C-alpha cells in the first residue's frame, strides 16, 4: 500500500517522464504565486491599472489554465507505453476487483480531488475577477485607447458617467454576455490588425433592444407631466449677450393604471407598436412608418420616396434609442459646446466677441487635437493683441482661462484621429442641429386616407420664450 508522500512522488515522476507535462508544470509553477497574489490583491484592494489587469486576466490567467491542460494531457496521453493501459477496460477492472489496487486508487482519487479543489479555487477566483474586469469601464473604454477615446470622453461628460458601459451595451443575462464576448473577440482582432472603421459605425446594429437595458433603471410609465427646459444661448455680438429659450416639453408617459399614454413617451407605451423601414444602414431617412394599435388596426404612413425602398430594408421596432441615440455619447454642436463652457464660467463672457471668435476657431479643420490646441491659442492671442489690446493687457488671466475653455469645447467633441468632426454623430433628440424627430414628423408621411405625422409645434412642446434676454415666464415662475 502506498502512502500519500509516495503517491505525490509517483505523480511528480509521472510529470517528469512526459515533456509536455513538464512544460505545463513549469508554466503552472511560475504563474501560480504571481496569479494568486495578483487576484488576491485585486479582490481586496482592486487594481486600478487597466493594462496591469489586462496582463493578468488576458495573459497570465490563460497561461495558467493552458499549463494545467498540458500537465494532464502529458499525464494521460504522452506517458510511457505501459501507462497507456490505463485506458483499457481490463486494467480499470483490476482496480476495482483487486483490494490492494483498489485502496491505491482510493488514495489517488483523494489526491486528485485535493488538487482539483485547489485548482477550482484558483479557477473560480480567476473567472470571477476576469468577468468583473471584462465588465469594467476601464476594459471597455481604456484598453483600446484611441478607438474608444471619443466614446469614453463623451460618456464621462454625460449624465450616465457612473453607469458602467455594460449596463447599456450588454445588460443582464448570460446569452447577451456570450454574444458580446464573441463580437468583442472580433473587435480585438480589428484593433490588433488596425482594420476598425474610423469613425466607429453608428447606429450599433447588434445593440440589445433598449427596453431590456434602459428600463432596468428608467420606467417611462412612471413619467408624468411636462418638463421645463431652459436653453442658455450666447449671441455672437460684442457683448456675448445672454438670452434664453424656454420650452415646456410634453414628456408624457407610457401609461400607468388610470393614466393613458400620451405625449412624447406615448411611442413606447405597451399598446402602441411603431415599426419603421429606413432606406440606409444609418437609419437617417425613414420612408415608411407603421403604427399597430391595440385594437388590431394598423396605420401605414409613407413618404414620397417609400416606393424606392428595397426588399432588404430592415423592419425595426421603434424603441428608446430611436430618439435617445446619444444618452451618454453626447457630441455637442459647436454652438452648444461653447455656450456650455461660457455658462460654466470656463469662458469669460466679459471678453468682447469671445463667442464669435470661439465659434470661428473651433469649427476650422485640424489634423489632430494637439494641433487644434496650439492653433486655437495662437489665433486667439493674436486676435486680441491686435484688435483689443486692452483685453490682452488687462485681462491676461481671463483670456488664458477662456482659451483653455475653448480648447476643451473642441477636445470634448472633435477627434481627428478617429475622423470624428462636428456633426459626425447625429443626435435624434430634437430637430435643430440634426433632423431628429423630423425624420418622421415632417407632415410628408401620409396614410392612404391622408393623415400625416404631426409637425405642429405644440405637439411636442410649448415654446414659452425664444431667445429672450429676460423671459417674462421665468420671472413669473420664480415669483418675482
Ligand atoms: C446609458 C447607456 C450607455 C452607456 C453607459 C454606454 N453606452 Fe455606448 N452607446 C449607447 C447607445 C444608445 C449607443 C448608440 C446606439 C445607436 O445609435 O445605435 C452607443 C454607441 C456606442 C458606440 C458606437 C459609436 C457611437 O457613438 O454610436 C461605442 C463604440 C460605444 N457606445 C462604446 C461605449 C463605451 C466604451 C462605454 C463605456 C465607457 C459606453 N459605450 C457606455 C449607450 C451607452
Ligand atoms: C444603471 C442605470 C441606468 C441605465 C441602464 C440607464 N440609465 Fe439613464 N439615467 C440613469 C440615472 C441615474 C440618471 C440620472 C443622472 C443625473 O441626473 O445625473 C439617468 C438619466 C437619464 C436621462 C436624463 C438625462 C438628462 O439630461 O437629464 C435620460 C434621457 C436617460 N437617462 C436615458 C437613458 C437611456 C435611453 C438608456 C438606455 C440606453 C438609459 N438611460 C440607461 C441611470 C440609468
Ligand atoms: C419619441 C422619442 C422618444 C422615445 C421613443 C423615448 N424618449 Fe425619452 N425623452 C424624449 C424627449 C424628447 C425627452 C425630453 C428631453 C429634454 O428636453 O430634456 C425625453 C426625456 C426622457 C427622460 C428624462 C425625463 C425627465 O423627466 O427629465 C428619460 C429618463 C427618458 N426620456 C427615458 C426614456 C426611455 C427609457 C425610453 C425607452 C423606454 C424613452 N425615453 C423613449 C424622447 C423619447
Ligand atoms: C419612427 C417615426 C417617429 C419618430 C422618429 C418620432 N415619432 Fe413621434 N410619432 C410617430 C407617429 C407615427 C405618431 C402618431 C401620429 C401622430 O400623432 O402624428 C407620433 C406621435 C407623436 C406625439 C403625439 C403622441 C400622442 O399623445 O398622441 C408626440 C408628442 C411625438 N410623436 C413626439 C416625438 C418626438 C419628440 C420625437 C423626437 C424625439 C418623435 N416623436 C420622433 C412617429 C415618430
Ligand atoms: C415631433 C416633436 C417636435 C415638433 C413637432 C417640434 N419640435 Fe421643437 N423640439 C423638439 C425637441 C425634442 C426639442 C429638443 C429639446 C431639448 O433639446 O431638450 C426641440 C427643441 C426646439 C427648440 C430649442 C432649440 C435649441 O436647442 O435652442 C426650438 C426653438 C424649437 N424646438 C422650435 C420648434 C418649432 C418652431 C416647431 C414647429 C415648426 C417645433 N419646434 C416642432 C420636438 C419637436
């Protein structure tokens, strides 16, 4: 009868006899302490560095698993001739019928179980942390730096900057996790071989239906009433005059118990199904819209170019993304980007013509963000030195700060390296800078009986003030 140490020796000998196992054992020995330490550290303190985590979970982890596979492959298949008998039925039968062999096997099994437990522990920790790592904003947004930089930058400036990428791009459930990893592997290749499109294509055709993701947090049936939206606008005059547009947005609801669906979120009420066919992959031109009502009737709205729709035109059910296509990767128009910087105080509106000059410099084309940064500073400094020497001399600090604000307005929205210019990514929520709602609401889409999709200005909002310096309505609301 063999004792445990003897079995360990036999096991070690077995490994030593096969080169494949030996190689595997060497890999496992080298990686185990490092991997174990790193994972333990990650679990307890969290590793912040994306590249370090990447090395652990994408290189060392798989190497460890590969090493183990080699050990067992070597033990079972590449050992001496004699051991091949291990697999013959007769040999196995011997283990069960001869008491001495049986007891030896019991110990072997015990030893194997013991080893497996340790390996399972490392495996599960590795799997768990690797899963977390692949779900992290760092992995999605930083690992492929230039590729994801625009999306990540816009995301960090948005209301969803604390929502992990995967909450919208994958959502819950195993099937979408697997799907995302398959497309993720394809993307890794595209990055490795530099074949990815610049800019990255939008819309994302494989995106999970928004109702599965957005509605994990938002419930349109719980929206009620209207929302006051105040737009701060700075005119391109000497004083950069501050004016306001005030809109009452008819947010509406998808319907809840006694309240029937109405207003803007009427589109996503369970009783309304809206389908559309677009003429291109970009979904910008929508020649045909079908509204299927609860009572089973349908209305088909078609515009003039509907006859040109090909057979292959995809029929899509409208969801959140058809309006909120930029909930987090919000690329602003130059006007809004500059206005926001003035409003936040980054650009000093006491500098004459700063809005006008800002618009001029940020809408020029530059080869890279660095070039833009430099050119913007040079041009603005020169302009104020030449035309407003008092500003250049007395407001040096304000001018310097404002230039930084203007550089930021550019750098947050334009990424020449990825061919992202002003307006490359359109925003469907509105109709001023992009077509937006008017893709359907243009009164050109008609049913056979002549009904059109409304373009009436009061359908979606009431305009309470438009570019007024001191809107009456805001005074009324604040009780002054
Ligand atoms: C609040 C939800 C949400 C979050 C969080 C989010 N995304 Fe997106 N993402 C979207 C939507 C919606 C689209 C556009 C879908 C469409 O138009 O088809 C999109 C599009 C993209 C695109 C395609 C290019 C584009 O801009 O249309 C990339 C790349 C992308 N996201 C990467 C990321 C990364 C990286 C993160 C995390 C840093 C992230 N996303 C976080 C919702 C989100
Ligand atoms: C994990 C939760 C979560 C998910 C998933 C999520 N959101 Fe949000 N969303 C939030 C939170 C929290 C806020 C409020 C942020 C704030 O006010 O700072 C918000 C705000 C918003 C706003 C208001 C933004 C504004 O300018 O005030 C819109 C619109 C919105 N989300 C749409 C979406 C859409 C569309 C999706 C799906 C693509 C989505 N959200 C997915 C949590 C989420
Ligand atoms: C027909 C277009 C459309 C669809 C479809 C749509 N929304 Fe909206 N949503 C809007 C508009 C327009 C606003 C108002 C934006 C503004 O001016 O602030 C809005 C506002 C919101 C807000 C902010 C509400 C508030 O009171 O501030 C959230 C959150 C939101 N939508 C989530 C969703 C979700 C989730 C879905 C999908 C189930 C969805 N929306 C579908 C157009 C739409
Ligand atoms: C894919 C086509 C499509 C798009 C895009 C679209 N709508 Fe609609 N919308 C419709 C249809 C169809 C109707 C029903 C016909 C009508 O009432 O004119 C409708 C009706 C409405 C209504 C009236 C709802 C009620 O109470 O009866 C509002 C408000 C509205 N849309 C707002 C918007 C806003 C805001 C946007 C852009 C953010 C938008 N829609 C984008 C198709 C669309
Ligand atoms: C189908 C819905 C819909 C219709 C019809 C519509 N709008 Fe709008 N409008 C919107 C939405 C959505 C926004 C964006 C609100 C936001 O940015 O928060 C908007 C924004 C605006 C703004 C503010 C723009 C800015 O950013 O400064 C003005 C002004 C405006 N609309 C005027 C009009 C006028 C005039 C009409 C009639 C010809 C009209 N709208 C018809 C949905 C609509």
